[in-house]
C-alpha cells in the first residue's frame, strides 16, 4: 500500500518541475454552503491540471537509459500535455498518440510543449495499436494516464500541499474518472489526518466509480455521457482497491449543476475551472448533505476550458 | 516622494490581511509575444482585486479613535468591496455610498463583506453630497479609491512581491485609471531595480493619463468610453507627478483587443481577468513594440467579471 513516505519522496522529486498552486477561498461560496471551503487550485498548475504532478513523477523516476528512449501515451487530454512538458524538462522525447478528431486547442498545446504527435483513428483499439507500434519501434516507456502507482503518488502531492497549508480540514474532495487523483488524495489525506473524511464526486452520467465503490466489484464505464469530459474513463484497477479502502463516500451530480458550478467559480471566485474540476463543489450543492461550519478542501483539478465551449448556464 | 521604506512598511502592515498572490506564466502567451511574461495575479487577491492592498493599508494605519468612527467611500467598484472587507477585519464600520443603479453583483459583494450601503442618485455630485453628509453625521474617515498616499503605497506592494519573486525583469506594466496602481508599481519597481522600464497601459477611449503624461499637464477625462470600466476615472493629482517622474511610457489599446485579451487569458492561461486587468497585455499585442526575449512583469489588476457580461470575441 502507498504511504506518506512515498508521497513525500514524489513531492521532493517533482517540486522543481511543478507549481505550488495557491489555496484560495471565496466568501460567496462559503455563504452558499454555510461552510469554509479551501480550493486547491490545480487549474493553475503547469500545463493547466494536476496531471503535471503524476507525469513529472514518472518521467523523473525513470533510469537514464530508459528515459533516453522516450515516453509514450495515447491520452488526448491534459495528461498528454503534462507528459510532453515533463519530457521536455528532462530532455527526452514525448511520443503522443492522438485521435485525428482531437480538438485543435489540445493538439496545439501538446505541440507547444514539444510533444511529437502521431494521429490515429478515434477508437480505443486504434489508439492502443498505434501506441504499441511506437513502443516496438522506439523502446519508449508507456505512461498510463491514471492506472499506475507512480502516477497516483504524484497526484497525491496536491492533497499533501493542501493539508500542509490547511491542516485542520474536516473533509477533502476530489473528482473521480480513472481514479488516480482520488486514490492519491485519499491516501495523502488519511495518512496525514486519520480523522478526515474523504469523498469522491462523479457525474451521474459516468457513475462507474460510484457503482464499483458501492458494490465492491470493479464495474466498467459503459456509454458514459457527461459535460465533464475528463471523467469519462473507467476506474483503474490499481486505483480501485485504494479508493475502496480509503474513500468514505462518492457523491453523484448531474450536468446542469456541474455547468452552473463552472459559472459560479468564474463569476464569484475568479477561477477558470473545467467541468470535471467543478464536479466536487457541484456535488455538494446538489446533494442534501449537512456541512454547517465544516472545513472542506476541494481539489480543483484543471482549467483548460474555453469560454466559447461553455453552453449557457441555467442560473 | 514615496520610497521603498514606505512600501515595505505598508507591506508589513497589510501582510496578515491580504493574499500573497501567485505569479504565473503561460507558454502560449510567451510564444505569442516572443518574450517571458510573468503575471502577478491580483485577480486572485482577496475581494478580487489589488484594491485590498490600499484599502487595508489605510484602514490599518488609522489611529484607534479615528478608526472607531468608521470609513466611508463612494466607489461602486472593487474599492468598495475591498474597503468593506478591510474595515470588517479591523472591526469598524464601512459606510459605502453606491449609485442606485449599481449592478446587483457588486451590491451583494459589498454586503457580504459587511459594508453598510447608502444608495444615491447615479451622479458624481449626489455621490459626493451623500458621502459628505455621512461624514458629517458619523465623523467617519473618507478613503479615496486612488488619490491618497497611503493607497498608492498599499498598491505598490503588488510590484514589491512580484520583483521579490522575479528580480530580473526588464519591463513592468500596470493599467492606469486613477493612477494609484501605476504610481505605486512604478515607485516600487524603480526603487528596487533602477534599470527597469515601467509602462502604463490605458484604453484609447479613456486616454487622459496618456495625454497628461505626454503634455506634462493634468488633463481631465471627458466622456470616457471603454469596456475597461475600472479605468474610466480621471488621473489623480497625487499620482500624476509620480507617474510623470517614474513611468517611461504609456501605451494605448482599443476595446476589441482588450476583449480579445480577456478571452486569451481565460482560454490559454486559465485566468479570469476583468477588461481593465487585461489592458497591459492587450496593449503589448496591439502596439508594434520590440519585445524579443524580454522579461516582462504584468500586474493583472482584478477578476470580478461574469461570463455573461463579456460580449463575444473577435478572435
């Protein structure tokens, strides 16, 4: 099982390569929830998301010979940009497989960090096939976006920093897609403060982590549909047992409240947060949970959303 | 003349009451300008703008007896919220005069920080008359939003922190409306690093500081019109000589580029910045200035803008 020593070691490893993101609060949101909420602003992390933590932890863990052959991934999202950036900082190739229909903004971002892109058909089978071919040709190391112990340990450093800054939290929350962030957050939080409550939050339209956690069996995500596109992936096999052991509950929330919360964070807290990152706060707003006077830490997982991509709010 | 000792004293005074805002950079914007840009994120400052610095400096400078009678202002913008917040932290009344047509979001914000609002007609004459009446009745201290030595010194602490974090800047920029932020920024920057260049930036539709600086005579703002509504005010009498002495140039920029830059900062840097705060970066984009390889600090003066308030971009 991962422990605090692993997380502290990862933090020392990645510290020169990531940003110590600010923790901010917002009186309007505190009033709305009747609680004190501390946002860990991973939306202001390098490359726009917490993904830089895990990616740097893997890239800077590799032995020199292994690193020299480069790293590969077939994520089209924040992980790809974070991995490209981490690889460039180490001076090694980042070979990124992206579907040919990936959004130009995402493609540009990976290129800007020096990633070498290979386009493939927009199916998981073709992504995996293309990545496998590249690995065979180059000997590069595959870096999974979430289902990897080094990734989990890296992502855990966000909660480590949050609890260093605000040690007396009653509750900490993170969104859950593949589960790397939630598994890491839960590990760091429970190790640093055993009395703390840890909740995951997930869109109702992609509730495989909720169903897995409730049933005790890993349930794959089937036809997920949500505006929180960073949370479409199925829960990872390495993350599931950690989440089962360390997470106290998983809250669900519907898309209209997620979108409304993106607007709330923009308008009241001056924070750009992608829908996936707004899911924990949205879940607190939608579910009838008693929060009176509680001190709540929330990992705002990422920015990376354009104004024009946001449909109008219901507010 | 204000000096670095005054600014450091102000910083010590306000440090417990403000946020040390992060300095962030954005590879996409660096590539666009062919320069290294460091954004001092006062959009993430308490109450959403640098105004908290000056307001706290005044409020915590007052003698106990004076403070006990409260503070007054007739700003309807960020200064009002900042002053209400500062007063509440000191446990004294904040008496805020606001025009009856002020936006509900701004009114709510002042109320949330405990400000006691008196509404008046939306004319400068009625604002001043109402504030004068309150002062006569209560003996409270008027806190001008920008034309006050203690305000200038407080606003200067943003540049102080920026240069502590990034000492080797070639250029530092701030927007100019009443001139408190620019005067403070120029003083801190030139005192800490005499070789630095300091530029102001102003909307073309409210170019009184530009014309005053060029002509050497304080030119009042007449019928200003710009989306950057924080910069509509005329340059203050205390600020003008400081800006004349310390600022190397003032750049102008038109509203479409200001709006486009609000979108750019949102979409590429995950930063919510109100139009006034986007003016320096917009001015660099619009004017044909040689920036190759330069290290540039920009004070992002405030957030405080709702998504729905932003007209569509030309981008």
